[in-house]
């Protein structure tokens, strides 16, 4: 079946602009996660959604970052007033349900802030 | 929060060699995954292994949860095995919903 998809694959934006990144999870997966990978680094957790529950925003690096998810489908990660340190690959993952379930990752969106 | 350490950080081998990658973690987990990140940045799931032993072709993995470590074995390495291998865990004690990743092992297989 189809895996996790993300769009756009690449995004170049000017400092100070807002960007929206999109994630389509695997069909039937109720849990959705966003991670960030800076150049040469491991992944850091940003935010998690489970069904219609309030998201766990504990990993968001600043209030410029926000995310939404409609039910158990598409999610968007929005970064307002982008800064150069926001340049990274943003990866989305999904799992069947919350907790210790296996997570499957999308191909990521490479964001470059100039 | 939970800490994850991977070793070695870098490994260069000749084609055909065997290798062992290690992942140590600091607390109890209900999820442990091994990933291979290919040169295009895609994370490929290798194993979901919070405990026990699994094998898939030339790859196998063992997690000893009571001793808080996991090992990934690669036998008869091929150049296509090159890339970064990540271990990631989720703390089982609640309050954490995302995976915590190690810094990875950068593996280079030379022909």
C-alpha cells in the first residue's frame, strides 16, 4: 500500500516568510508525528497527533511553529516568520496508534531559508 | 529525558565484511527501531525490536531490554549498505510520544 507522503519535497523561502508543509499518513494510521533533522544531525521530535485528541506540542522549538491535523488524515506544519536556523529536513511519520507502535517515515521536506 | 548513544560513530569496511552496531539507552522502552538513512535522506525501517531477536536476510538485530542495549548485525556487507544507521527509542514510562534518536553510525562500505 501507499506509504507516508509529504509535500513539497523541497522548499526555498526568504527569511521572514511563512511556510506550510504537508503530510499524508498511511491510511488507517491514527497517530502522526513530525520530526526535524538538521544537517548532519539525528532527528528531533516536534509534535504528535492521536486521533481527535489534543496534540502533544512539547517538542515544538518556538511559538513560530504550529501544526494542525484534520481527524485522522492530512497534517500541516506551519512555520511563521522563518529564520535561517529553521533550515532542515522536516519528516513526518505515522503509526497504527499511539504509544510503542512501529513508526513509518515519509521522504521529508527539505526547507532552506535564505 | 531518555538518552540514546550509538557506537561507533563512523565505520569504514571492505565489501564482504561483517559489522556490529550498538545502541545503548538509559531507561525502559516500549519501542526500539533501527533505520537506515539512504543517501537521499529516506529513512528505511529495518527492525521494530523493543525486545528479542529478529533476522531479515543479511541483517539481524537483538535487543536486551533488561540491560538497555540493542545490536544491529550486518553480514557480508555490500556497497548499497552504506549510509547512516539510526537507533530510536520511546520511553515506556509515559509522557513521551515521539521517538528519541541516537546520533547514528555512518557506515561506508568500500568495493
